[in-house]
C-alpha cells in the first residue's frame, strides 16, 4: 500500500498517540522523506512546512517519540503513529500532550492537564526553533 | 481562543477519538462553517474538500458522532474531538475505526481489526457519496 501524499500537496497528517495510554499527543505532517526517515530511524520525524525541512521530534529536547506501530486509514492519506514518548511530555509548553486545553462552544478555553515539565529548563533558548512558525501576515482569523 | 484556519487554506484537521475507549476513529477536515455547525448541532460535521460542501458524518449511515468535548492544540490549528460514535463503526469499509490496517516498514499492510458491520447493507448504493473522493489525475504516488 502506498501512502497518498498527493491529496495534501505532498503531505500526510500524522496523528501521534501514546501507545501505552491511548492519549493523543500531537499532530504533525510528514512528507514522503519524513515518513521514510521515521521508518528508518524508528523515531517520529515530521516535515516542518514553515522551515521547509525535516524535523525529528525531540531533536532539541530529547523528548523523542519511539515508533511502536503505524496504522493507516482507509483512504491511505492519514497515518496514526502509536509511539512511546521519551521524556515527560511532547508539548513545548510543558505538557504531556499538545491537546491540554479544552475549547468550549463560546470560544473560551480551559487547561485540563497539569504541567509535566518546565519549558524554560528544557528549552532554555526559548521556543524550539523546529516548532516555531513564521505566521503569514494576517493569518490569524 | 480563535482557531487558526489560515495555516491550511481555511481548514483545520479534526482528529476524532472515541470518548469512552480512547480509540482514534478517523481524521477529517473542518472549515470554520463546519466547526460552527459541529458546535451548534453537537454532531461532528466536516468539510468535504472534493465536494466542496459540508458533510455531517453519518448523514447517510446514521452513524453520527456525538461531540463530548473538543480539545485544541497549543498552536490552535488542530482539534481533537472526543465523541460518542452512534452505531457500530465509522468506516465506510465496515470497521469501528478508519485506522484498521497496520502499515509495516516494507509497505505491506495487515488488517488488525474485525469488521463491525456489513457496508453493503449500510451503504446499499455503494460508497457513501459524502466520502467518495474524485481523485485528481495522477494523484496517487
């Protein structure tokens, strides 16, 4: 089975799920090279759209994601990576999961997780470059 | 908090997770209207990119997804919908989850789930129109 990278301009969404707890940790995008690198290394590697380069998750923090298995959806255009997270959390804000906020119908949010680590210690030079995004002007709705 | 629809041309990926079991069921895309419709109706509504219209999951099969809570990631550009699936499965191929195949490093796949329903009964006229996709010529790698 071939992954369908064409439907999203060369990318497939990659959902990362904690293989032990079932918690959804984050979503990134892989191009074909990132997918191959993920399989070859056994560690989740994304393609950073804004930096236009591969980005091995945890390359700065050490919080890598060890691949346990990869599932593919019926259309072949999305992967679900069941992984073992190394370290206390995947989120650059210091949480186990990037989905640490509940979004309510009125647009308000509530933090529903507790901080797992201090991002100022793990990322002493600020937000990791690999996830920092240069937003297009006016990109926020 | 505003969702960032701009980063992906007006869409955000929406991961659907079974609120009870933690199983990841599918991934779809929402534009702002689909997101609003999801919140207003309490049932997951996607935007079909190929049909260029809203698509309420289960509108044909009755296998709707009742929203339990919505989580948003740190960047505000992906949502995780924890939902109660109504019916035996979300996949048009008859499985509980669209991620019913494991994809191995060599490209081979193995079905790792058992069929939950007969798609020929649920979709007597063939693949549901709302999920059928008109692939661009040569879109398969």
